[in-house]
């Protein structure tokens, strides 16, 4: 990010000086949120302009200040305002809240086959009735993944547009818009929905890309496709090299809802917990939910530490990342015949030729004042090109290889902490363990002329037999804001995913150094797992077009494949209900449906009053009435979460209602699986009998037990079965100390290593620093 910030710094200073000189106070972008879209024939845009004119004092200032008028799906506007003007607008009638325009981060195809979803069973015609809205970095429209051969025109429900110069949509990619409220552009970026980063093309093709032959320089060679190749795609470009602005995200939600999308996919999120009323994704997705649109969002890349999960509102489907049975490693072969394997997506072929091997500490640039210690870690600008040219460099810690490549080095062997993620680099490189690194360093020091070579990755013969397991970077629960709601909801493949890429975006870690161009790239992150679930949700929507957002979410969660608890100490805090199973999700038997009124009741129990409640709902008539703050145990959610203070007795009663979407005449037996022998889980009634489709039945789950303390998580489940369908909802119990936080001090260190939610790095991939 440093290069990007420096690129904009001079412009930003000049702009700030100009604004302060003209207005006395610096104007910054704010969102004036006014709730639901108003009814009637009056002009919303005129109202917004009139309000700005009153606050700013002139028609011209109001016109220059206004950036967006949100008037399609909800009411509000974004404008450049001083603190004084914010205060004036906050007092005006109809204004619910004024929100600062903060920035969010961007948090195959073997992956679909790995989940047992080699091909959907609905057909292209039915899939073609579903539209996935992708809020991301844009798209490369000419990619083979988005060609519209054999596609007819979209349904009349589609109201969107194709925006921007030198950009063409088709019957597959039916709409595209772009937003940049700050007006900041890097010289490499397009002033259109065209993707210059790669991330948006990758996520869109993972969700709904066509079946195409693809590889990464010959690696992972095969067929790449999305979950619903027949579905339509609409893109909303809100993320740039300078991140993703709140005002732009809300504008994208406003348009996407009005355009007629069926599913919204957002592979981005905040680094830190945000209250629902200040979270643009929570607000936008709430309005989407009201229109029957499910929002699928990434959980974040700040794992494996607890309470780091993002996008945790209960009306959002929150997605963790898991591995598939393909992995990428590259072997370093030393002159003494020893072979050391490390994670790397290495396509560079040295043809078995060995090169001189040097430790970075022996190549310190003395003239620059570099020490052996810093050079040993291959810190940028510490290595001497005279000493490393034509050699493979061994580094004591992480290096992206850019300095070594620039100085004429042939390749890199670097040491890093154990990981389960491979990255691609601009030169031959492998990432080995500390233990193996010490052996290589001993070889260098004990050998007169040490040599080595690095082999090309061979994923076809290097399978991950432990898959699926949750990736170390995937953000964990518990829910940092609402502990009564289990998050993440479920998981999907997010490691080493091959999908479409922007050919102007470098494929490796070194954004400004790598001049290679690819049409398909392999990257990792919850940004990659999210569109898998978006695709699966679109598949369920295609099968059941009348289902609500909560119904689709429930179907995906209750039919998920449970992951192996022995491999995950943090259990459901890592994987939620389990890994998605799209084929089963179209026939769940029962669903836990949830209405807007249910979510309003939930917010009231979270302590929201009428004023703060309306910030989220946008409805001036929303009211908590007599509802008092309390537990969210009655929210009709397809999982159960019980947080207890250390030393507290276990005692909770949950109420749930299920809707029959299976056989008209069916009887379900409800079984409870207790987390511990000392904990009693009882269900009443123990059976539910249905005589028609859409019939609803309720039951209660009572959890009791002795006082417990120092218990991170224990898990059980509630399973409803009619002999054909097995509707499973996880149940977790855990303790906390009042006044403490779940995030350990190590979490911040982890974020320095795993730059989470993708656009921490310019090319949209999970990376080390």
C-alpha cells in the first residue's frame, strides 16, 4: 500500500489545502442516510439538493458537494461536508444518521468437483433466470469465462445498465457500474467497470463463470467454471487500489437492489468490529433482505485468532475458507542431494540446472550501510546486486523476491512460519520451514561452493489428503458483536483457487515488479470462498425462485457437510455448520425462515432504540415497542450459540420454527447431541408432523448444566430427520470473562503476516507482509 499512498499524497495535500482555504474546514465525504425509499411522486434528488443548499449556503456549493443520491432502494446521499455542515444536516428532519466515508478491505476449478458438485442438475435455462450481483473491483468483460454464446436476453425484471467507456456487456455479463466517491485513481486504473486488479474477475468467474479450458502457466490445467455457469452476472466496481469506500458500497447496494439482482456477493469487509448501524454492508444487505435478496460475504482473513470474523449480521451469510485436495509445493534441491519441500505456486522451470546458493547475510550491501542481520532476512534494499547476481538467495524470513529479482538473482529459498497457503512470485521461490531452513544454512556454511535448484510445482502429484480443513488465515468466531449468533455460518473452498484474472494485473505478490500477464490466476482467501457460496445460493434460488433470503441461507446451512472436529480445536468457530453441499441444499426438507420483523425484534433485544433501529431498517415506522434488551435466543436462526460468563450456570431456552418444504405428509424426529455428558439438551416436542407444504411447526431447545469456566468452545447439534432429510443445526456453548476481549495480542501480529481480505495487497490476494 505504501506506493499507492505515496502516489496520491501530493494530490491529497493540494486538495486539502484548497478546501481549507475556500471553506475554513476540510470537507470529507459523508453519507447522509435517510432510511427507506420514500413513496410518492416527488423528486428525491431535489430534496437532497435542497438540504445541501441549506447546509452549505449556496446552490453552487451544494451541486459541487453532492456525490451520490441514493434513491432507488433506500433514501440518502453522499456529499463532501465539513464538520459544521455535518452538524447542520444531522439536525434536519428526515435524517436518520450521518456516517463518515471510511474504507473497507477486499477480503477453481477443482473446488466444485471436490465438493461433489461437478455439474448442476437444473439446466442452463433455469440457471439463466438468476442474476448474481458482484460488488468488487470490476471485471474483465472479454474473458472467456464471461462469453455469452447460446445465451438469450435477460428476463424483463433486469433494470440495470452497462456503464463506462470502452466497456461492453453481453447476455452473460448483463450489467456493470463503477463508483469512486473520493475521486482517487492510480495511473494503472480504468475509469470504468473494467478490472485492473484481478480480484473482481476472479470472484465473478468463481460464482458464475462459463466452463473454459484454463491453467496458470500450465499448472492446474483443466476446466475452470463457476457454480452456476448459466447464471447472469452484474458487476458493481467499488474497490480500487486505495481500498473500498463506504459511500461507494452503499451506492452499489442501492443500484443492485433496484437493478433486479437475486444474489449479492461481497468479498470485502472491515478489519475491526463495526456496529450494525455504521456498517455499509450490514445496512445495504438489510435492504437487500427486505427485497428477498441474499447477501453472501467473506468472513475475513485474520485467523486463526478468535473473534476476528467480520460481516456477522444475522441477515448476512458469512463464509469461512477451507482447503481442497490440491496443493502447490516447490522443492529446493541442494548440491548434496538433499530435497526440501515448501509451499509455492512456482511455474518457473530452471530445467534442473543448479546455481550458486548464497545466504542473504553474506550479500549485505555494505555501501548502503546494510547489516548482515538485515540482509539475512532479505529486507528490501539491503542486498548487493554484485553478490547475488546469477545466484539463488537463501533468506531467514519472508521475502516476496522482488528485490532479489531486481538485483539479478535467479531464485529464492525463504523461511517462514508453517502455513497451508501457497503464493505465486515473480521468480523461482519456495517457502520452507524454520527447521529445514537451518539445515540449508548449515549446508551453505559447511560447503565451499554450495549450489541448489528449485523445481516447478507439481499439484497433480501433491494431493492434500487432509482436505477439507479450515485455512489458517480464515477468520474465526465467536461473533464479536452478537455472541448469541454463531459466526461464521459455513465454509467453502478458498485455498489455491484457479479463476479468471485481469490480463493487466500482475499475477504475483509484487504488483509493480511483475510484468507477466495471465488470463487465469491461482489465489487464496475468504474472498475466494465467498463466491463459491454465492454461486451455491444462486443455484438454490434458481430451483426455488420464491424463497426468501433466509430460506436459501437455511437450506445451505442445514445441509452442509460437517467437518472433522478432530482437526479443528476451534470447531464451529472455524467452520460454522460445515462445508456447502449445493445438491443437497435444493432439497433441505425443512427451513428456518426469518422475516424482517424477526430481525427488528433481534435488534431491539441488542439494545437498539427506535432511533438507532431506523438507521438500519430505513423505515420511519420501525419501533421496538415493548421489547426490552435481552438474549437473541428466539431469533429463528439455523444454529444455536450460548455464551456464558465464567462460573455461570448453564441455562438457556431457544425457540425455533421450521417450515416444511419437503413431502406434504411427513414426520420429523428431533434428536439432540449434547456437547458434554454434564450438559443436558432437551427438545420439546420431540417430533413434528406435517400435512402440507409450507406448514410451520415450532419447538424449543432447553440447555442446562452445572457452572462452567475456562471453556473456549464445546459443540453439539440438533438434528431433525424424517428418514430422508437430515436437517442439522449446530449448538455451541462457551465462556468468557466480563470486560475481556477474545482477540489475543497475537491477532494483530497475525494481520501483519496475513494481510487479510485481499486488497490489503494490490492484486487482491491473501499475502504476507
